C-alpha cells in the first residue's frame, strides 16, 4: 500500500472509531433521534419524569400480533426491544380512567375528538389497516393511549389500542427539532 493511501485508510478508520464512540456516549446519556412522523423529528433526551397526559414517551412495543404484523409490513423498524422491534416515540393522549371512543371520524377522549386521529382504512400499499376491536373503553390504572398529534398517518393507538405503562422506557423531551 502506498504511504498516502495507507495514511488515508488509517485516518478513515480513526474517524469511524471516533464516531462510534461519540454515538455510544450520546446513547448512554439518553439522547435519541426521532426520524418518524409520530412526533416532531429531532433529537430527544430521556428523563426520569413521571408519565403524564401530554408527555412524549419512548417505548418498546409488546410482542403481540398487531405489532408483529406492523413489523412485517414495515411500519416498525428493527431494534433491540423484545421481538426485535425498534423503539416507538409517541405522545400520551389519555391515561387511567379516561374514556376513549373509536369511530370512523377519529378517536375521542372524554368526548373530545383528537386531531389527526381518523383511522385510515388502508395503508399506502392498499392493505387493510388493523382495527382496535373495542369502540368505547375506559383506560385502566396502568394503561395509556399513545398517539401522534402531528401526523394523521402514524401507526399508533388508533390501530393497536392502549398499551401498558410498563412498555414505556422513559419520558422524553426535545433537545431540538426540525
């Protein structure tokens, strides 16, 4: 190998290694990047704050049928959650004792229609979207309704229903968004 080529190869290897270390350090500090349309795209940091209605959260989806199908269809990316799922980032729009109603017009929480909550009958490939089976339900003490409040096409609670609070890894806050 020529001296210049060898130096360039060593420099590239050092740069890749440094980038890997920087990425690992950022991950260890609780920094996460959202590139989906579920919440505003950007850099978020995990916190120890309690989960409340209005919070953004990061979670591991449960390894159940609706999420297996979503993964197979490409709605969810691969990751390190049980079942091989990637994390989801959503907003908590309802919690314990809230009454959720699902209709063709969208989801209501305690009688108020959520913006951008109208269930789509089909996905972009023309396949029927899953439908949460209940039409009206009251969330239990450990249940959350997780939705997008910025996209009408997000794969969220209108399709998979409530999730258990144990699925949530952390409340997250935006560091910066774009």
